[in-house]
């Protein structure tokens, strides 16, 4: 604001604001943290107008200036959010992040529905709803808030600890580029239907989604680049997305993985505590100029794969690691530059490093507790890698 304009000694000092176009005031106000923006709205008519149509709503303990040690009750937290949204015009929200406090309970879930109904309007681009992970109440995300055109502009959807039944949203999320689900109860068939109707999707992350036992990614998701699956109860992952460049998997169940004709994969990360090598990335071994172990499980090449990391837990490596499954993966990776296979730190005793200086190959392995058969397979893998690099 401009300096105070002073009149004569008989008049009260007054402060006036400089003239700026309304959109500039809104932009300045949108850059402020929520707490500062609220204070500014109390002393400035221009900022008050901007506050009522604020486009960036991040409602969390941190945005209210509360530390982890603050004993903020769910009731007080609810009152703050209620007050903010009650004074909001209900239009112009592009980003809504709602992170509820840990002691939020089922009695307050009705308020969440009301807040979403108020803030999710046409033009919204990012929606994050995080229910407390220690909350045993089974909140169901109201898909109706994204229907009737309100989800057409949505680009990012992140949900935590809720039920999600997106059948009603088929065709409503045509602009969605990022989908993150954490501890979300969503049936696998409904997830597949949602993916099929989200042709703009670029990023998919599924973590601790126990109801998803099968993930099928259709071939028309040509923009999909990144897929992350962590600790879901899956038996099969099948991707036909042609331009996938990064695939991450972490889990403790045997799972069959097929990346189809994903020729652009540059990063492959797989970590499992029970690696019975039903986790077979069906990555093919067609190598015209090299002779490799033939494997019937392969189906396509990974011509652009640059880096691969395989992490194995202690019991997985000792009891069930099948090195033969690794051969076909390596054989399919014609441009692989870095390969790291890690065993748990407790078992790691030495590393074998081989290959020319332009390529870094490392196989971390343990001596103790490994069966004689697997020791032989490990040595065989080393010989194959050496020969492959010549």
C-alpha cells in the first residue's frame, strides 16, 4: 500500500491503496500463504475482494500455522475451514488441498462433503483430499462433486484413506493427467474403467490400495509416462501404454508384470520382500548380435532402458530369487547403462564390479545363508554379464 496521506492536524490520518487492476491484486494475494492472505484481507478492501474468490486453497494444519505439537481439536479445525469457505464466493477455485487433522472422525465427514460441494466448481485443476490415515471411519469420496462438467478441467486428483467408486465419473475426467491414490478402497474393475476413460493421463501412483488385485492399462493411454505401484494386493500388472518411460513396483506378493511394447522405458525399479519371480517383467530378449539365455516369458524389447535397480529382502534372496528371470530382462535391455541389484544391508558383504569404465555394473550379493544353487546362479549371472559387455 502507499504511504499514509496526511491532512491537517484536525483531520484523522488516512491510508489509501494505490490503484491497480483487480487481476493484479488477485495475483499478489494468491502468492501469499493462507495465514498471511487472511490477515491482509482484514486490512485491505482489495485483498478482501481477492480473498472471497481465492483460487489457491490449501487447508491444513501447516497452512493455519499450527505445529505438530499444537492440540488443535477437530472442532476448531472444522470451524476455521467452515469460516473460510463460508466467506468464499464459490467460484474461481483452481486448487483445493484439504488435509484433515489426525483426530478427525466420522461425525465430521458430513462437513467434508459440504466443503467439496462448495469449492469444487468448473475450472478446478487440482484436488487433494487427505483423510487421516489413523482414522477408522470409512469416508466415501462423493464422485458427484466432479460430475456435470465440474471435473472437465481437473488435471490432478490425489486421494488418501477413503472409498472411491468412479463409475459415475466415466467421461468426466478427460483432462486428468495425474492420479494418486493412497490407502484408497477402489475396486480393480472400476479403476480399469476410470483409466480407460482418462486418455490424457501421464502419471499414475497406487499405494496401499488393497482392493486392486489386477491392474490393466489400455494401449490408448499414449501420454502415460510414469507408473508407480506400492504394496497393493495385486496378482497381475499389465500395461499396453506405448510410451511408458518409468515403472516402479514395491510389494510383498507374487505378481506377474507385463509391460507389453513399452519401448521407451528408461527407468525400472522393482522391490519385493517375497520375490518368487512370478514377478516376471515380460521384457523380451531379442538381441540380433548377442547370444543370451533363451526364456519363454519374454515378449518385447526395452530399447531405451538406461537404469535398472532390483532390491531384494533377505528371505527373498536366500529362498526364492530366480536369477534366470533376470537374464531375459538384461537381454532385452539393449542400451542399459546402469544395473544395480541390492540385497538387504545386513547381508551385503561385498560387491562385484565389472565392465568397461563407460558402463557401471554392480551386483551386490551376500555370502551367508544363500543356497548352493543360488550361488551357482549368481556366478552364472556374472559370467553372462561379462560376456554380454564384450
